[in-house]
C-alpha cells in the first residue's frame, strides 16, 4: 500500500489537515501498522477514509501546499513581501487595544 505524495478525493481535490475528521493508527501486536484518515472533501462534501501503510506515512502529506493556491493569490502575497518587525509591533499594539467584543466582531468578519 504505497503512500502517495498527497491524499486526493475522487473529485481530484487535495486533502489537507484542515479537512481531516479523524486520524488513527491501526495497531498490530502493539506496533502501528497502518494510518487511517477519515476526511470530508471541501469541494464536493463527500466523507471518505483512506488507509495508508505506516512505513510510508509522513505527516507532511496533510500539509497544505503553496502550489494548491490560486495564481492571483500567490502574486498578491509575493507583492506584499516579507513581514518586518515594525509591522509585527504595530499589529501587537493594535491587538492590545481591542476589547473582547471588538475582537470577536473582527474574527467573525474574517
């Protein structure tokens, strides 16, 4: 049971850690033999599960890949450039001035 570079739904959408509903190790004689992942596809909504051989399992299989993003989004992020220390300091100061209600309202908009 070879482990693919990524887990894909039948609709060809790549499954990431955000889509995983359940993650378990199948044990045989107190040794993990398989990894069972139950997921819900964000594109088609199908709930499915896949069993992978533990020898070939890497947690990085479920990490989102930059190649999965849209070209426009990648260009926008590249134009923004790296985050410098001044931006971090300003963000922290602004975050400290928010009340609990304002913070919840801001998070609901995202």
